[in-house]
C-alpha cells in the first residue's frame, strides 16, 4: 500500500528549524512508538511535506527541506495585536491564569476563524498577543520514515482528518 489521498499515513520524523542565523536547530522529534497520523490529500500537513511522502510505502524514509515561504510563511509584525483585558473576563472576573506570558490561547477572529495567539506581555494597554504560527519565518528540515498506512474510514474522509488513535492532532 502506498501513501495517497484518502489513506491515513503514520510517520515518525525529526524536525529541525533554521531562523537564518544560527543554523538548523532540533525542534521536534516524533518517534515510531507514537507516530504522527494524518489524512493524505486533506491539507492536514504542509503541502511541500505531503508531496514528498505521497507515493511512498511503509518503511520508506523521506527527507525534505522546506523554506519558510513554502512552510508557515514569513513572520508578520501585523499579526501582533493588543487585545483589551476586558475581552478575557469570564463571568465578570479577570482570568489571571490565562493571561500568563507564553500561554497560547485559542481564539476566534470576527469572521469566526480559529486562531491561536501567544501572550507576549500584559500591561496597562491590554494583552499583547502574537498570532503568527510558532514556525513563521523558519526554514524547516524534515527527516522521517513512514511507519504505517491504512485506508481512511468514510467518516474521516468526510471530516477531513483522522479520528481515534492519533486523531485530532492539530
């Protein structure tokens, strides 16, 4: 069986990231005992990475360099915003636990799109947040191996992502 659309593909990989200054640094390692599962052909992963994996079989390895333009895009200063503290009140109480520097908070914009923002600082102006993807502006080096391929279930295909073990991994 090969990796193709509507198959659930499980991969192990090492990801190194390069900010253009220090050279590639290890960022994430996913080992074979707890692989990452994705639904092929459903835009679950970066297109440039998926392209490298499609057509391969279990046991095949892959290695791919993705520059930031084909990864998570350039770092965008405009995605740093200040949000009034009042927006974070729950039942009239300030939610101090949430507003810790470094916390990543799921939010939605006015169109209802899900976004994740990292708290940079909190001051008298409000909550300073950064909505850039964590790897915006980084070149990515993936090295990995295909550890499993199975047919996706109809429901997974309809929903566009994996359910069950390794499912809902965003």
